[in-house]
């Protein structure tokens, strides 16, 4: 499941400093021939606390344990991302294989507490697989004009963007719930301190934002030297969800 999809899940279950700081108006369009540098992301394992914010008050609603590792055959150049998303009502287990250099997907598997299983395989511009809920299985077979990123790995794409303050960008991803291709548009905001939860301190961070057609905004706070996610905020009218790194 993609990270912005956590909002949907909740509703269903009740290198050093900046590479450049030059403002630009040309949108960076990510394609298989002009992708991000996925090799900026090193293997990691992290745990995040999920909180719902309403009227300034935060309430824990779950957790996310995620990891990223290089697969054992270097000649394949693949990496594996795993996420376990825990709610009081159940657990979602996701895994996705990507090209380590471009972050374009090879496979995605998702198991959810409502007896749903999503299996996707990616081969260039073609996506195949199935979505199964209980005994009902729906086939997936889609060919698009160009290869798509997998929405499950959209956060990896954000982490591997060039750190250029003011840089707008967009890329196409596959989202089963939206019928296939979905465009992500965003902007690299730049360096901003991330306030501690108690408001008494802060830490250096870079901010990247993406914007949805449903008036949602996702704000990513990342540590530039390590390309690690520190915090993610999902905001849409009437709801705010925070995913905060557990120190």
C-alpha cells in the first residue's frame, strides 16, 4: 500500500547539504530514461508512529515498520522494500521489488486484514496480476504508454529526488484503487527545520510536497545526508495523519 493510501485505509477501518538552492520553474518529468538516482538510498530499517491530528491534538492510531534492502545478486540490481502497517483492527503487509538504480518496479504484494490480496507484476509499460477479496478475484492487465512507478514505492522516489529548492516535478504511478495510471505532482520546498513534538527543539531537514487532485497534500521531511524519512504528514480536508520516526 502506498503511504498516502494510509488515509484511505484509516477511513475503511474507522549527501551533505543541498545540491543546489537555485529556484527553477521547469517541471522535472520522471521517466524510465530520466529517472531519479535510486542508488542514493542505502539499505535501512525504521519504525514510525502513526498519529491522527484533530484540532491540534495528536492521537496514536497505529505504527509502520519498514525496511529496504539490496537483493543478493548484484548483477540483477534489485532492491526490496517491506512494510508492516499495524492498526488496532488489523495489519497490512506489503512488499515491493524495484530496480535499485531507477526505482521502477518489478513486483508488488499486499495482504490486508479484510481478506484482500493484491499481486502485481511490472514489465516495462505492462502491469499484470490480480486483486482478490475473499473468493472474488479480479484480473489486472494494463499497458500504458510508458512504464509507471508503483505507488507503494512513491516515498522512495521522493527520497531520491535531486535536492533543488523550488524544483517542481511530476511522475506517473500505478494505483489499483484509481484504475491504473495516476499522476503525482509536487515541489521540492527546500531546507526547513523539523520541530520536535514538544516544540522545544528542531532538527535539520529537507521538505518535499506532493499534491493530489482531491485537494490532499503530502509533506515529506527527510534527512538529506542519509536520504531517510523523518516524518510524513498527510493532509486532506477534515483529516490529518502523521507518520513520525520513532527514535
